[in-house]
C-alpha cells in the first residue's frame, strides 16, 4: 500500500479513537473544555507520532487494537505542546486557522493544554504501564527543557549547531523517540529492541525538524499551511541560518545578524536572508545533515524475522524517505 494512503488511513483510525474518547469524557467534563479539545485536536495534522507508535508495536509483534488507544496519548501531548507554544509565541494562527488561544482566550488555552498533558499521562500509565510512563515523562520533561533553552537562545543570535540540536532533541525528537520506544514496549520488544527504536525515532525526529526549517524558507505556503518566512519573522535561528552564519564573511555575517536583531527588518528581508543562506550553502548543507540523520535512523532500525515485522520495517524505511521528501 502506498505510504501516504496508509498514513491517511491510520490517521483516520487515530481520529476515530480520539473522538470516541472525547465522547466518553464529555459526560463528566465542562462543555467548553470538550469544545476546545475538539477544536485543537481536529484542525489538521498527519498523526505521525501515533503512526510510529502503532508501527513500532506491530514490528515487535503487536496484534492488539488497544495500541491505538495508547498511540493517542502522543497526539494528545503533541496537541498540548502546540497550544502552549502558540501562547508563548503569541501566535494568532495554527494550520491556517485561529490558534486555540486566539479563538478561546489565554486562560482557556492554558487549561486545555494542561488537561491534554494530564490525560496523555493517564493513558500511558493505564495502557502502557510504569516503564512506558517513565519513558513518556522523560520525553515530556525534555520538551519543557527544550522550550526553556529556546527562550534563552532567543535573547541572542549566536547559537551553535550543538545548541540547536539540543533544543530540537528536547522539543521534538525525544517525543518521537518515545513514541517508537513505547510502541515497541507494548508490542513485547526487549530492552535492546526498544532502545534501538528510540534511537531510530530520535534521529528521524531531528531530520523531521530540519526539513521543517527548510520548508519555512523554501516551501509552498499553500501546501504547508504556514506563511513562508515565519521562522525569520519570529527571529528563530534555524539550521540553515546557523550554517550560513558560520560560513559567511564578516560583512554578510553582520548583515544577517542585524536583520535578525530588528523585528521590522525581519518582516521585510525574507528575500535578502534567503539569498545569503543560499550563497553559503545553508539550505543544501542542512539537507545533507537531514540525510545523514535518516541514515543513522535506518541503521538503528531493528531487523526482525517474522513477515509482519519485515512489512513494518519496510513501512518505517518508507516513512524516512517520506520525511526527507515531504512538501508540507
């Protein structure tokens, strides 16, 4: 089956499980909370994290449909982080629609994100058990630490590649790693296999973020659902910019830094910044780094003997190609 079709079908299953879950919760929760949860959860998204959980579980022999319930915990937590990110970034839009904070208000958005965080932990504890919950909480704490590091880095524009990847691992990659690891745990994988799945997910997650960085400058906003140059407008030092700053001569380096230090300049200088990044191979080198990370992910992917496991391994390999070639 074509990967995009499979991702779509699996996303529909995850959505169905989440809708049933919210229907059950509606009997005991405030109607406004349920409304906000529906708004925040079903406004788009590819459901890649739960897809990885179910695929990793099947790789390890899982045939239990209950893994979909476990997988929703990763979408709930991801949605919580997006709601809180939009508060931190003062973002009025998310995926082409009003953000939760813009639509419902600050207090409501904070509380809805808090609920999703708590509910995701409850599901992992109930379905995955203590070991899975430990891995899930480790990834959750890393998200918060990554956000703090990003806030600190935003105060200056001298970020190194090492600092960049520390933030990316915390905010993005460790949760993707946990989605793979916990799926493997649920499927009965041993410690070695689950650790390998975590490494696969972390490298895939870092590559995913780099492609996001590239799409922000090179993507089609009609496909991505985000305005081109949004990272520049927010003053985010993504990998293509960091590489360009490392390689630029002093005049171009100072020109780039001056643009990033001035919000008004950032708003009008997309073409100039794009040109400088391209001049110093920031885009091509970032792409090469993403490809290296995908190679590391594939090298970590466990080799299993059953036909079902071989099928899931092919799916995960295809997903790596999809991540590198995605346009949204």
